[in-house]
C-alpha cells in the first residue's frame, strides 16, 4: 500500500465527535423525509393501583333484568336496571327485578347509574331501585322521558337525580370516564358506553344493530368504535340476543315497505299491535296511515304513555287532526281508521287479547278488520301469541304476522354485525351478555373466530364477580343475585315457600279444617268443619268429607286429652300431618291442608 493510500485510510478511521455533526452557523437544516418521525421514548406502563371488577346481576341466561356493575377499587358504576317477566311457574307474580343486595352492601362505592336505552328490560326496575338509592342517573332525552312517565305511580320520597346526555358526551365521575356512543336499536336514543378506568377500557354495547338506512338517519357510530379499538379495549361486554342468526339484521325500513303493501287498496280497519317503545315503527305506521287518508287511534296504557312522551320530545311527528280518540272511530268507515295497540306478546290483559276474546268494552273485531302483529314473540310467549292468532282467525278476522309477511325486524345484531363491532374494538377479553346460554355460547364462537383466546371469553353465571388484569380474567367470588318478585305493591315478599304453596293450590287444591276447642279445659266444643276449594266437589264426595271429619275429631280429641301442656301450633301440625297422609292414601293427591283453631 502506498503512503497516500495509508494516509487516506487513517483519515477515514478518525473518530468524529458530536460537534463534528453539528451544522455550521447559518446553514439550513436538512428537510425531514415525509412520513419519518422521531421514535418516542418508551414509557414503562404504570400498573393500576386498584383492581377492575365486573359483575352482572341480571341479563345472563335470560332476556331481561339487565344490570351490570363495574368496580374499580372503592368506586362502582351501574349500567341499566331492567325488569324481567315471570316464568309460567311464578303464579300471580307481576314482574321480576334484580336482587340489589350486592349494591346495598357496597352502597358507599356507588358513584352513578347509566342507561343504554328506554326499554323495560333496561329501565323497568329503576323505580324500585330509586326507593333505596339516591344516585345520579344518566340517560338520553327519550330514555329519561319514558322513565319520568313511570315514576309518579311509584311515589318516590326523594326526587331522583336525572341527568340528560347525548351520544359523544363524556362524563367523569371518580376514577371513571364514561363516553356515550350512538347505536341503532328498535328505540331511538340508544347508546353504547366506553368506560375508561386506570386498569383499562371497558365497552358495553347495550342492545344494538347496524342499520345503514335508519329511520332517523343516525347510524351506529362505527367510526368511534374503530377509534376506541385503536386506543385499546380491555373488556367488551357484547349483547348476544341474535348471535345464532347468520348475516345482518334487516333495516327498519323493510317494515315500511310491508306496511305499504298492506294498506294499498285495503278497505278494512287496520289494527296493528307492536311494542309501545318501538317509536320508529309507530312513526312508520302513522306516516303510512296519513298517505292513505286514515285517522289514527291509540289503545293501551304503555302505548299512550310512550307516544305522549315521544311526541312531546319531538321523536314522533303527527300531523294536526290525524290522531283521534278511540270513541271517535265510530264516526268513520273501517277503511278510514288505523288502530295502534299493545298486546303483541299475547299478554292476557292487553288490549289486543281482550279484543280477540270479545271482552273489550270499546272495540270488537270482525270481518271488517285486518290485524297486523308487528313483533316477534319473546321466547316463552309463543303459545300466548298463537292463542290470540287462532282466536282471531276463528272469528273471521284477517291476521298478518311475521311468519307470513315482513311486518317485523329485530332491533338486535346478527352474527356479522357482532363480528364487525368485535373486529373494530379488538378487545383483550370478551364477556357475552344479554341472552340465554346458547346465545352467549354463539357469541363466544364469533370471538374465537376473530382470534380472541377461548380462555379470555368467560361464559358467566349471574352474580359471578370477575377480576380483570393484564394476565387473566378470573372469577373471584359470587355475589347475591337472586330474583326479587313483584306482586302488586309488594317487592320481595313472595318467595320460594309462597310460590310452592301457590303451585300446590293450583294443582291440588285446598282443604280447610276448622276446629273449635276449649284449650284451657282440653276438649272439643263441636264437630270439626271441613271446607275444600279446588280439591273435590263436596256433594259428590260426602263420604270422603265425613271420613276426614272423623279423623280430625279423633286426632284433636287424642291430643287435647293426653297433652299436659296444650300448644295450639302443635295441634295444627298434628292435624295437618295426619290428614295429609290420609288424603294421599285415598286420592294420591296432596292438597294444601289448612287447620284453623278457634278458641272457645
């Protein structure tokens, strides 16, 4: 190597200092290449100081009673507070509401309650809740309007703290920030919620669907879901009602087209039964009636109340002179009238049911009527709806329902809509809610198909408290989460024992035994009296009644004569036990035996 080359090599090997790279004074800085960005220094993620916990006190393995609790440390939020309807074996029960024991035990943590929308299975139990808890309640204008219509009949001692919010608003309370997100459903003003906590973001979809042509022009905010998904979602609580159905839920406008076909050329009175809360459906019925020159009457308490609230708040538009009272229908020909009514679920005391069975005092149905049932039966109501349809057809009334025409579309997301929302949110953990076990199991399959690990998708039971961390989601305890039964004005006073007695009374009947005795002296004052209800017909079973009387007399005499200390309850128990055994041996039936001791 020549000396020149050696010198050049040494020059290249000289180590440069940072000062050598500094630009000369006055020199122009080189322009940055487009798209380049100085890498930010990675910050160590702070571990949350407290635990994030979630518990559903309703809405699992059932359609209804929705109530979800989210806790972070010593703070708690509630989402929805809905009611359910009684099972067939809950004789005499009017409503079923969640058990508030867990909330009562943690009332010091409670910060606020948020409502997704105004359906009964999401707000119906709130009046009962507000009897015991005074807490800020947040909901949209229509949701609170429907709620306020319900509250006066409950006569609350303390005026509730109701706060109106809109989609896009954020509410900060304690460690929580709650963002309201617009979604489509079968009622306007429906929301999903993104709940930001120091331990991560929880998203509750509420009831939703993706309607590309909604009646009010407001689509589910998929853009916002995508943005929140990019921020990071720890837990998604996703509704599951229609998770078994493939594809997409049809748009509400589908019903409008079906109504056009029904009204076109129809000379009959059109009676349409639908959910009172389906404001968009009611609006379409009114709009179609107006186009065909019909007057509109409304029947049913809930329908009247919700229509009044929706009209007052601007969610329903009715031209002047279109709405008439039910009594005024007589002044018009059948082809000039549309009657909107409740009873789409076959409720025995609903307006449609009473009209169908001829017990309604104002309206009777016949050959000049066309009845449209614009709703699908909720699981369990199929037989009741079927009875009404059969009775109407038997009376020569034309009936159109969802099995024969597109007169109903669901307000709940089908598989592809659920998949879309999951894909946008990209949750770490998924909790399927709002559905029976089969619905939630299907939602789990959708989640696993998108890459969410199976262990990250728990199928919870009501009351199971899950704790969420970066590593896992696990059940740590079970909260009290039974069903509170509402019977008349009583809440919780009808329990398992009362229901058992009601079932026995309905199936086996009642035997009442009246014993007149001198307890002090210890002898009977008269022959025992026997009365039965729903057990046997006395005139045709006189021999059995006589045998029962002789048995009761012998048991009572023996007890009164031989007991040193006479206990009235013990006497009743002995008579009940002996008579029950005797009746079962004779009839193979177990009626309720009710001994009554009269002191003489």
